[in-house]
C-alpha cells in the first residue's frame, strides 16, 4: 500500500523506454476487412454511420469551443505540475477535406472510393518523429501491386503534426483528441480482396516486426464490389 502511494496517477514513473506507437483504423466494425458493394447501400451504410459517429468529437464547432489553436511544426510542451489541466490543440474534421464527411456525407463509399482514418495509439509523454513529423504510406501488402493505383492523404501530405504531442494523459489532457490521417482510396481494383498495409514512417518508428502487425503499421483488406 505504501508503495502504491508513491505512484503518480498522472504520469508513469518510468518513461525512459517508451515503446513506439501502434496504430488503429476507423471504421472498425467486424475485423479488418472492409467489404461492400457500391450498388447496395445497405452494405456500406454501417461504415458511413461509424465514421460520422467517430468524427462527432472532431466537429469544427466542438473543437473551437473546447480546444485552442496551436503553432504547427513544433511540439506543444506544457510546463507545470503533473496535476495541472493541460490545453489541447484543435484538430478539426474539415482538415480531412474529401474525407471529412462534410461535402460527401458517404465518405466516398457510395462511389467505391472509401475513406479510412488512421490514428496512433496514445502514449503519455511520447514525442513521435524526434522533431520531424511522422508520415503515412500505403501499399498492397501481398499480391498484385497494381490493384492499388491511387491513394490521397489528408491533411496535407499525410503527416501527424508535432503540435499534437506530447500527450499528458486522460486525467489532465481532458479535451485531447488524437490527430488523424485520412486515407482516400480513390482507385482500387473492384471485385478482388486487396490486402493493404499502411505504415508510419519517421525517426524512432518501428514498422517491420513480423510478430506485431499493429506496431507502426496496420494490415487490412478492401473488397469493393460493383
């Protein structure tokens, strides 16, 4: 009990060996296969509903009310006691452009050009990229590379801006919303199971461990029918 009293509820005691981040995608409904037929709305509507639900916290008005505008390109270091509430930077869904669901409320699913969101797992105190923004790329994980012909990334060139880091933990960083990279698959071969690997790239990022498919990368399958 005395030992437990020495632990801080705000930050881990040992942070000298912080693991590189894992990643996750949205929508995530029934495993890592996103399958639908363009001509059958009932097959893609659940993905669209999931995206709108997830992005509700990123609505521009919500972000403007709760969070502040930060300086891009540099870490947002906040001094003070661990127990002091920390400010969070705005990440507006409008930054996701064609994948924001604002102009196209179906996120491209009705056209067979689905948007998928990528987020890094939260790690208290972690500063990804060692001063250089971490970027994302996607490729066919195994098989015919020509089955994936075009992917657009938002915001910008598909990077996680440094200003959203470090993360200070759920007790003090109460309004924190994880930054996202949207991947817009604008040209994928129809009527095929296309395994896709999307990876983080940057300093101190590990994305090639065969024993962990979520460390610095994620593998999922797109199956888009006509």
